[in-house]
């Protein structure tokens, strides 16, 4: 079988491994800049007069997120970091071998046979989504091939991506761009 290079998504930010969404929060925070500020809107005096809003920028990729809906700065900071991890999983890609990807230790630990039970609110969800999308994109949006490499069923892989609607939309756009039919919801 001749060598086929991995597909590179032109809309993605390419980063060196490991994928930033898979990093421990302390390590990821070292690559980020935080800014705190006031946010308008409902929420009372504390929200409008105290710098409780959190904005975070991942410096290597330029991706950012924010959280301003809570009255406590630490709660908003944690929510902004969680949103950043999902945004990194969606927009950032790390190179992987399209045919011989070795699933990460986290992936192998979370996988149960050919199933991958994960709640989208779990702290590991962004890391698993990032790894899945890296393989799917490298395989030129081939879900069946990616599922086989990752050791789960295609329906489990589809469900993992479907939990995050922006990722599912990106997946279908990518599939259509290379002539594959979109996945049904």
C-alpha cells in the first residue's frame, strides 16, 4: 500500500504535539494569558462594579474564550478555561499518522471494549474530542477508518462528536468539502 500523507484541514490552527486540549490545566495555563474585567448586564451590583469576568487567550494558537455570567471571578475563570479547551479541540490540530495512530493513554483508559462512554460535561471530554478530530481530519473526514484506528465503533465516534454541536457542524462541512455525504443528526 503506497504512503498517503495525512490530510491537513486548511481552516485549522496547526500546533506541535501534544494537543493543548489534552494538557493538564496547570500546564495549559502556562501557555495562556488571563484578563479580568467588568461585564455589564443583569446580575446586580457585584457583577457590574467588580472585575469578575474572565478572558483567556491561548498564546500559541491565538484562540480565546471568555466567561462573564457568574458573580465570582474564580467560577468565571474555570468556565473560561473549560470553554477554551473545547475551542482548542475544535479549531487546533496536531499532526498524527493517518494509518498508524496510537490512541493516547487517556483514550485507552476511558474506552470500554469498542465503546467510549463520556459525558460532554466531563473534564476529559475536550481531550477525547481533540484526539478524535485529529484522527478524523488526518483520515480526510473518514469516520469508519478513524473509528477503526481509535478502537471504537463508528456510532460511538459519531456520538462523541455529536455531543458538541460546533464539532458536528465542522465534521459535516469537512465531509462535504471532500465529496462525502454529511452525517445525520
